[in-house]
């Protein structure tokens, strides 16, 4: 993965990370700021992306695949601090093991968060859950994530965005979808030769459940 394009781009920002968390002038309604870290692990010359599987007991997105991250807390100076703190709490990733390349575009979720995704190369070592919110860690190969045979998408109606396209990546027995898959699409398009197929595979009834 060539992370130089992440370093060079000017991402779309929605969250005012340079202001205190109680002053969210650019947010609307009940939205809160959050941040995630998309960790890239290089092992034996091959790139992988680290995901967490959320515990089944959680209220928001139980059992779904996600990047380490969470809501901004008053202790966090900015959203990068949020992403690094959460990655340390969830998977034991230390700040000195992280080389931040840059950001992807901020996204809104249906759970009233504005999420800022950071991308970083991280240490090649074993990782294990260090928080009760994380059921499992999956380090998935980029060669599998970019294999179009492992990808599908569908068109649905979203309560906030109207017609949307949902992405699903099926690799090594895990399925990445929802908001995390949206971030992954941008990450892969920026850093690899992967291209999003021009049309969804199918359309799903508007009453079907929606992800974050």
C-alpha cells in the first residue's frame, strides 16, 4: 500500500478537532465527535489491515467489524489523540508503534457520530483484545481485500443520505461492511490499484436494516 497519497491529500473535515469537545459548532443536533485508526501492518513484505470485531453485548453495531476507535473524551486534545487512546485501550497499540500517514474523509453515522479516520503504519507483532468491547482482532491481507471476488455491494435507501451504496468485503471468514467498509473503500482506492466497480450488485428493500 502506498500511503503517500494519504499524506498528500486534503481530506474533507466535518468535526472541529481543534476545539474543545463541548464546543462542536460544525456538528448538528446530537452528533458527537469520534475517531478511528486504520492500522496497516506489513508482515513478510505483504500489507495487512487490522480490524476489531465488536462484542455482541454492545448497543451500537454489535458483532460488526470496525477500526479501533471511539468517541472523543474531554481528556483528548484533538481527534488524533482520541484515535491513539482508543487504539491503545482496545488492542494495546502504543503511540510509539504508530506512524500516522494522514486522514481519510470524515463521515457521519446513523448513531449520531461524526467520525474522523486516521491511517497509520503500525508495528508488525501479535495483537489481542485489551478491552471488553472487542471480541476479536482480525489482521486481513490487502491482497484479499482488493480481490473483487471477495467484494459485493448493494443499493439501499438511507434515512439521512437518501440512496446509498453499501459495501461488503468477505475475507478469511470475516465481513467488513457499514461505515468501516466506506472508509476501507476510500483507503484502498487511495493506496492500491483497486477500483470500485461502477454499479452495485443488487438493490435491497428500503425497510432492511442499515449499518452505521
